[in-house]
C-alpha cells in the first residue's frame, strides 16, 4: 500500500503462474493499486501482459531445463487437477487453495536458494508393557497426479541428462531411480483416489513406508 511498489512479491509470481487465489489476495490487500508500471498503464495491465506471455510457453518450453521444469511441477498445484466433480470436497475450499499457494511459495523460495532439505524420520522404541495396538489409521496421499507426474518427468530428465554428460555415479543413479519408482507409485495412487477406488492393503503399506524410501534416497548427500 503506497504510491510506489518498490519490490516484487512472491504472489506476483504465483499470479503469473496461474494462481487466481494469489491475484485475489493482492486485490484484497490493495497491493495491485499502482499505475505506470514499466511501459504499462497500470499494475493490472502489466500483470495481464506477463500472464499472456507465459501462457504462450508450451510443454517443451517449460521443460527446457531443470529450473523451468520444477516451476512446471509447481504450476500444476496452482491450477488444480481433474474436473471439479471428481475432486474431494476439501479440495474445493478456499482454505485448500491457500494451502496449495503456501506450498508453492515455499518450494519456489527454496528453489531460488538452490538447496535441498530433507527431514529425518524419528522412531520410538516399543516398550515391553505397551497397551494393545489400536487399529491403524490408513494413509492417504494428496490426490494431485499431474504434480507427481511432472515431478517424475523432472527426475527422469535429471538422471538421463546427467548420464548423457557422464557425470552420474552408479550410486547417484540408483538414488534417482528410487525417487522415480516412488513417484510412479504416487501417480497411480492419486489417480485411483480421484476415481474413488478403494486402496489395497499393499497400497496402504506403501503409503506408510515411502517416506523412508525417500529418506534413503537423499540421506548422506553433501
């Protein structure tokens, strides 16, 4: 709020990537009330111009390198997945759209700092006198198959590109293949969830354990 917008915001980027929610927040906070933005007459005209420019980027353009391909993965979380009728009720709420927006903002910020974070899973020892175990709550993966599919393509592009340059060790190749295997399974699970299919026992077992697979793939990497 003021006569000059001195710095861009992450919400500007999200709006250009296709987030209607980001644009609504900018409007609600009156942070789009600026005139003479570059060669444009107003903020809205400048933003519309950028949106139109990026709308022309085709799938090959979005996958020109790893940085752009990562943005392409995140973009799918802003635009939703599947038809509105096929989505679970919770995915139709403003709260859900805000959650997705925060997810993409966080990942985009991390991408710009060019680092990789991972969290070690913690375990607790089972005591001798623990009470009987209650029925396990079955797992569920966020049903965003397009996002998982784009991540899978990104992982494959990384592995194939590094292999072609002969800079990928056998250990690193095995790590990337593990990630690819997990993502392929997530694509399948998310697709079936959106089709209201009942998951099988082996599916729930995978959901309980795939964090460990990811941990093993990234642990110990400098």
